C-alpha cells in the first residue's frame, strides 16, 4: 500500500500530544498503535470506519474514534472513512440499508404518504420503517467493514509481494 502517501496527510504523534483540547483523553491517544501505518492497523481502521459509516446517528466520528482506541487501530483513517456518509451520500446509502433490511425481514413495501416535512410526519414514517432500517444498517455496515478489511489486507499483501519480486528480479546485462 502507499504508506508514504498516507503518512503525508496524517498528523504526526508530536502534534497530537501538543493539542490542549485532547488532553482530556489522557494517555489513550498516546498509544503508538493508534497512529501506525501497518497492514493490521489500516485494515482494522477500514473495518471500524466503514462499519460506523452506516450507524444512523449524528456523532459517527466520535464512535469511530472510540472504537478505534478500543481495538487499537489507526484513528485518523477510521474517522476519515466515516465521512463517506455526508448529506449527498446519506440518502442513497440509508435507502439501500432499508431495502436490505426489508428484504431480510421479508416485508412488503409500505408506502408512507408525504404530507409535507414535519416532525409528526417523520415520527409516523419512522414508526413503520425503523426495524428494517436498523437491521439493514447493521448488516450493510458489517458487510462493508468486512469487505474493506479484506480488501486492504489482500491489497497490501499483493503490493508487498510485487515490490519484493521487482526488487529481487535478476538484472539483465
């Protein structure tokens, strides 16, 4: 994997230690495993970040950072991958998650008439779709996390093998 490219955009450990606003986290952020760029840490960060991207709550970045600390994977990559859900991508992602949940539960389509966006309309609509929506978010989030984890592990391994073979190829005169 392009380790140098990733390192160029990541904050270094000394910069993080100097941030006064992060002092409340104590020594948790000073664990070097949270900032390393190796195959295990980056693949785990992809699992955490992609899984948390499908959690339908407004504080996904905090969840991703906390989970990254707990499982000792790269924090910046975990948090950055959560940004896949933004105001442009959220509707299709969550609609897809709802459809997956609906399919898994074997539920028919339940059309909700739209009488204008209001809090009461939102609560009425959500009361009909919350079960397949949350199930779909969990399933799609875990599937995306596992797919990202495997893709990074395999891609990183293939890149290492390719570089090793290129370096040890017999030179032609």
